[in-house]
C-alpha cells in the first residue's frame, strides 16, 4: 500500500491510500509498448485527496500532462502504446 509519492514499475498494480494527503504516482520513464501500470483507491479518499498520475515523460491519452484521479473508489489501468509518428 502506497501512502507517499513513488515511481511505478511496469507490470505492477498499486493500492494507493491518500488518507494522509495527495501524492503522485509517476509512470516509468522508458516504457515499452504493452507495459501496464494499475492503481486503486485503497481507502476511498481520492475525492478528498487526489492521486496524481505523473506522466514520466510520455503522453497520457495523447496529452503531455499529468492526470489527477479525484473520484472516490476509483481504479485505473494504463497501458503504454507506442506513439504514432507522421500518421503511421
């Protein structure tokens, strides 16, 4: 169970407890296509204390920005897909 900021490892799932305050789960900086990271709101407190998903240098949902999870009891699984270049 994670209660403070950390860097995720591909292929792992994390229970995140934000009861003590918000923190960031940073995605791997050099992912490969198909790498997966999952997080779950362990104490149902994301609505009070968000969890930020740090992009680790890669886009999330085609956007160069971190993502905040703010819904109580939320869980999410992120799967890295190689970025398209020149429309290919």
